[in-house]
C-alpha cells in the first residue's frame, strides 16, 4: 500500500492501478478501499484507478474529530500529490457525499461525478429508523452486530455483499469510537442553502438500489436546481450497494456513462 501525507498528523493510504484517464473511488461509512478491489481491477484495464482509505477509515490516519470538509480537502491534496488535475470521481454512501461536496467546491477538477446510495440526510437518519423498526431483533447488540443482523434488509444480493463486507473486515476493522467520529462528521455538517450554490455542468450520475431501505429520496430531486447535467439510474435488483449486488450491469452502465464524456 502507498501513503500520501496530507499534513503532519494525517496520512492517507491509497492504491493505484492501470493507465489512462484517472478515476478516483471513495468508499462508504465504516468501509475501506478493499471494498473497491474488484471494480478497481475491472476499470484498470482502460483507466488509471485510484482507491483510498478516507481519513479515519481503513489504514489511513485516525483522529479524535474531523469534518466532512476535511475529507474534501484531503481529496484535493491527494490529487495534487499524485499530479492529477482532473478525474472522474465515484463515491458510495459517505464517499458519494464527499464526492458531491468536492464537486460543489472544485468542479473544475471533476470530469464526472457518480454517487451510489449517497443521500446525506437519509444516511444520517435511516439506519437509526431501521434499528427502531427491528429493535426486538437487535436489542443488546452493538452497531456492528446489528448491521449483520439487518444484512437481509440492507441488501438484495446477500451473497455478493457478505463477501464484500468480509473482505473489508479482513483488510481493516473499524473501532466503535472511530465509527462514532465518522458519523458525527455527517450529522454536524451544515449544507449551504441551495440558492448559494454555484450551478455546475459536471456530468453527474446518481445511482440507487430499488430495495435500499436507507435512501428514501432515490431520485434526489433537490440536486436538480444547481446540477445541470444529471443522469439517474435505479438498479431494480439491488439494495444499498448496486455496484456489488449487480456488478456486471453496474460496470456496463458506468463505462457507457464515462465513455460518452471522454
């Protein structure tokens, strides 16, 4: 694994494969770069693909507190250190939230934006609502244990997603404290009012799974007012991770999307 120094306290772990136009992959809450291993390998046949552990995740540096904007600036420094001026940015879950905030601030560095199951407000509240709904089943278990118990509610293709989940756990296990810091950064972030946001023509692909219990607003209507070039796709046989649950259909759709741009 490679390391890049963001500041004296923070180093990010990253992996780079392939040659060509750059694609940067951002994983979800409590995840890590191992979750993109298969997708990175497939994309690397035609692109230079970078996956990395977000601050506080995987094998990147931990800290007692950070904000979502720290993730945004981390990505900017990572691109600078790797001499990448512009890239296709793809993020799942928390990674998609960060990717969108990065595009809001640094649109000139984003060739395309793809978010998967990444509606911030839904991510904050929906898992808690799921815990309440199934409280009799998860009573007495910690968050990680409850996540496993609710696996069948979160994902349609449980075979693929369990392998994906286990692969990330083998690579790095996240502590309850580190998870709490990451969730706090989501909860405390205050979005700018829509009217203050600059309009962007960055080609944007919003992906969701039809059976995802966490994302309520699967069409993200509020994005429309300042994102002017939006494509929306709902994968009918997926829950919270369409790129894992329907990998071939996802890859084909994504490649067509970015090749039209390239």
